[in-house]
């Protein structure tokens, strides 16, 4: 068995004070702890300290004003209903945060990436400093990051089915322009062997402890084929250094795959000639339940497709005037081809107007005018179809952990 290198703990300037995370930092190299809270740290993005009212979550650095975020445990969901003014790219200060533990505030100056494992020619570990990564040719690409469980609560609210996990509505998704280096370039330079089949990137955040079990640091196997396709090690998000909460100094961006693949605060990558596993590929991020194979599906790779309105659930709309309904649609499987809307609970559908050119790994905004006449409750629906012919179904196939919700969202409003 190859021996994993000790993670570069000394690069962790701070973690949430006290508890197992802080004690893991013990030792002479550990810098004084500073809580990752909304009031003490200066985000790497250079945004100012929070002044807007909102909840401060221990473990998330940036401000979480209530008009843009809903806090869910250690996570912050972006308010999808407020995306109407957000543009095609999600601003860094409005991007959702999914943290298994807490945001570590790292220092790029003493950060390094380690590649190790029997899948490297030299066998010994290979290191890259932040400066060495920045000196490699850079690429910039737009990609969505979407949690596998985005829309999870709709399994229950819309389909009456129980699920475990964070009760996201539709805001565990965002689009950004990522700049960094190709993972393939780094793998070549590190001397990846021809017979390497699996990678396992791992974060520098604290080990994830749940139900009294220490699952270790967040890590998940990544097939070599995907790594060589379009994965990047990103150090910029929308033209700024990665914010602390989004993986500063370096994170993976794995386009079109479920968010868990895009490991933040990347510390090391195991390169192996044999398949690798972690709890994030065996216990979670598989589909379990009666509709799936005994023992679960294969680990989830790609995300699915969705569309939704930029409106709060239960929004009140005035009768007798024309409203411009807007929303977004996206598919991880192919570019969006069309969006249809229904304003009568699904009896009749009409096309929405696409406001952006559909692209792979992006979303499109759309609009449809609606002039309601009768007052009372109405269910609005939107349904997208992509160029590969995938369409949102009426019902999503249930899985116990509520991943990959893809059904048409039934959006209640009131005409008054
Ligand atoms: N190291 C580390 N990487 C991580 C996570 C984490 O908790 N730790 N969460 C993952 C999950 S589940 C998602 S959905 C995305 C969220 O990215 P964001 O917080 O930048 O939106 O990061 C992924 N990468
Ligand atoms: Mo996620």
C-alpha cells in the first residue's frame, strides 16, 4: 500500500476554533487560529466585510445577506428566486456554499499540491507550489457547479417521498468563469503512468465527522478519462482569486459533473493503477432505493437537467396585467434546445423565448409573457429539452438520498 503523505497542515492558517478540527492542527507549525466567520476574515476576493443584515454561519467566511441566501446547516443556498438580476454568471458573493465542515483560510504562499501513488512513474510524491501552477499555461472556461442534491426537497414537497440530506430547494447551483490550469498538464508533468486508472483528489478542510464516524478529509475518486477531458485546477473565479469559501487557493472544477467532484482547497491527488474508493463513492453519491440496483448504482458522474422560474414560491401576481415571467434552464447532458411554460398546471404548453445562446456547461435565461385574468392559486411549470433529446419528466425517479432531481417543478403562485 502506498503511504499517503501527511497533508500540508501547516498551510492551514485557521479553522474553526476548538473541536477536533483545531486539535488536528496542533503542533508548533500551526498558526494562531482565527475563526472563519463573517466578521473576522477578509475574503480573498477582496470583497468588503459584511454590512448587510444576514446570518453568520460559523465556518463560512463571506457575508450571507438574507435577500441572497438561505442558510442550511453548514451550507448556504443561493436564493434562486433572486437570480432574475444576477446575469449569466453568478457573482462570487452570491454563489452557494456547500461545506462538509468549515472553510479553511489558507495562505497561497505556503500551499502546495502533492501528487502521489503507484500511478506515477517516479513513485515518489511530486509537489507544485502555487507559483509553479500559476506559471503553467492557463485556460479559462465557464462551468456550472451544482450540488448532486440540488432540488432534493422537491422529492418530498412535490412527490411525497422521503429523502436524507440537506433540504435544498433550487439554489445549490451557480455559474462562473473559472481560470486555472488543465489537470492533464499537471498529470503529465507529474509523470502519470500509462496504466493509471483512477485519481483521488482530496481537500485540506477538516476531516468530516458524522454520526460519530470520522470519514477523513473530503475526497472522491475521479476517473482518469474525465481528468484528461476537461477538468481544471482553478485559481480564479469570475476574474478574482478564488474566494475562501469556494476553495482558495486552488480547487478542481469538473464541468458537467455533480458538485462533489469539484474538490475545494485541493491538497493532494492520489494517482493509482487500481480503482479507488472513499465514502463519497461508496456510501454517498450513488442512487439507492427500489428503482436502483441492489447495493446502489455506480457512483454518480454527470448532473442532470432542470429549469425554474425567478420567482418565490407563493409569489402574488396581479390579475389583468401582463407579467414577464423569467427563469433559467440548464442541462449537464447537452446544450439546452428549448424551454416551454405552462400557466394552467400543465394542460397547455407554449415556448418560452431563450435570451442566451445555449452552450455546453452553461445555462440559458428565458422569458414568457403572461396575462392572468382569473384570481386564485395557479401552478406555473417550465420544462426544458436539450439537444440530445432529454426532457424533464413529470416525476423524478426516487433515490433515498435525493440526488439528481430532474422533474418539472410545480411552482405555486397566487393571482390577486
Ligand atoms: N474540500 C471540499 N471540497 C468540496 C466540498 C467540501 O465540503 N470540501 N463540498 C463539495 C460539494 S458537495 C459541492 S456541491 C461543491 C460546492 O462548491 P461551492 O461551495 O464552491 O459552491 O464543492 C464540493 N467540494
Ligand atoms: Mo454537493
